[in-house]
């Protein structure tokens, strides 16, 4: 059964089908076009001045009197850097537009970098003790943090904060912990110093942290065998170098370097003995058998 409706333009009564009654506002297309072209007067949402616009423009969301006011309505000031930017109208209505870029958003939401680093360092042991890194560590025990999207060693970052400049490409953050116990996880600025690869290797060798001598898995000798070789070379006889090379199954040049002090320099020299009283250590005798 048809439903009676009233036209919003001319006021005439017209009939429509029941399922169209809720959305029907006009009796004909001329009345609909006339209503769409009807002029309205509203206040500008930006400057507040009254201006006239068509109903169709109002229905599509127009609330600004000019393009300048429209752009100004979309312009926001970044909450982080203060720079002006144009935001989407939907974000402005939802109250979500606060930053001009993702970089400013991430920077505003992330804890300041120095505070983030110091928060992961345990300083409870005192100013002179080692300060362990409580965050993530790599396979060598060094603390790992991040600068933006890049990973960095925590002790290296602390040293850069201490000296007030970034380390150069050839510089290394070296440890100097008390009693020679250099802990890779230590982030106490008093225990860190800037050096290069040779100085770092020299410092590690001085503190006995290098795998030299019998501590190296590829070593051909042990300390006692080196002392036996040097004791035998202290009283050189004809063919002693070749004899020692055959006994230890190495080249003669290896024995010569031991005699000249070019290798195994960390092994102390034993008292001079007669070659008749010198015998190979038990490890060598077992190997020769």
C-alpha cells in the first residue's frame, strides 16, 4: 500500500512505495535539484565570518568560506618539532593528528637516548666498581643497545657520551677494569678508554687475556717443552737443531725462531743446564713412542 509523503521543496503530497518512504524527501527531480541549489548562510569554521553556500556543498561537509580558510583548517603545529603541516580532515576530527611525520612521532614516544642507556646500567656497586649492563648482550658478553634503527655496543656508546664525540672508524672502546679483570659487560665510564686495535691487543696481551702459547688449540708445544728446547740450545752441539726438529716433528725454522726469541716469548728462560742432564718432558716421550 502506497505511503503518503510531503515534498520538502514545494510542500506537495505524493505517494511512494513503503520501502522507499524513509529516504524519500522530494516529489520530483526538479524539486530535488532546486533543493540542492538552495543557498544557505553559515559561519566559517576558521575565521568565523558568515558566507553563503549551496545545500549540496553543505551536505558534502564544506565549512570554510575560502580555500585559504580551508587550508588553515587543515594546518596543524607538530607537537614535537613545532613545524606547521597539513593534516587529513578525518584525522583532525578524530583528534589523531599531532605530529608532522613518523620520525617526530617515534622521537616523541621514545625515551630520550641518554636516559634510556643509563636506565639499563646497574650502578649499585659504587662509583669505582664495574657497572654491569642489564639489557641484551651478544655472544661475547658485550651489552647491545640501539641508536635509531642501528645496533651498537653499549660500552662504546657510554664512552662516546663520556668524551663528548663519536668514536672514529679506527678507534675502539677499551676496558681497564680493576685488577686486570676486564669485563665486556662493564659500562662504568671510569673503566673505559679510547684506543686503536694495536693498543687494545697490546693491553690484552699484557693482562694475559690472549690465547697464546699452550692456551691456543693449534699450539704444537707446551711450556715445559719450550723450556727443554731452550735448555738444549743453551749448549749447542752439531746437529742439535735438526735433532730437536725430528723429536718434536716440526721444521728447523720453528726451532730457530724459538732460539732467537721470536716465538714463545712469554715462557721464562730456565737456568742453564748441561745438555747431558736435559731430558724431554713426559708429554714428548709419550708422543715419540
